């Protein structure tokens, strides 16, 4: 089951366990999504207000534009909750590769390196929001 499909309580319990994932990238993405949702809630509450409707058209359009952009960002961040955990688990799998022969050692090192670079990309994406 995907991390974005579990309850908040289940997610928190998984973070508060001996499992190394989900970790910082997943939690950061989750925090970002929650922050965006909160900002959008303010928008949902503001847009139908009489005082908002009294604003000039340019200001209303700008507000709507930001509100819509926040939705886009939320949709981009949401899958990163799961992707970060998957990426970290790929690192762990690479560390479990055989290392008896020189070829196996070389392959294992290369897979660890590739998985690590991939895993770094996810929190970097989160940080750019």
C-alpha cells in the first residue's frame, strides 16, 4: 500500500518506528503538502467572501492564479512522499547485493552510487518548492 493511501496515524507510526523509511524526504514532502493544503483552505474561505468580490478584477485573478498554482504544487509534492521511500529502499537493496567477486563488488558499488544519487534527487525536488 502506498504511503499516501494510509491514515495519518499509520504514517506517523511508520515514521516513529525502527524502519529507516519513510524518512526525511517523505516527511518533508508530507509537511509541504499539508502547508499547501492549509494555504488553499484560506483561499477557499476567501474567494466567496463579499470583500474578495469587491476587489478589482486584476487582484481577483492574481489571487485565483496563486490558488491554482498551489494546487499544481500540491499535486507535484504528493507523489514525492512515496517516491522518497522507494528511492531509499533502493539504496538498501543495493547494499544487499552480493560482493564476493570483484565483478560483484564493482556492480554493487555502482548500484549503491546510482541509487544514492537517485535518492538525493527526491529531497532536492521537495526543497525547490
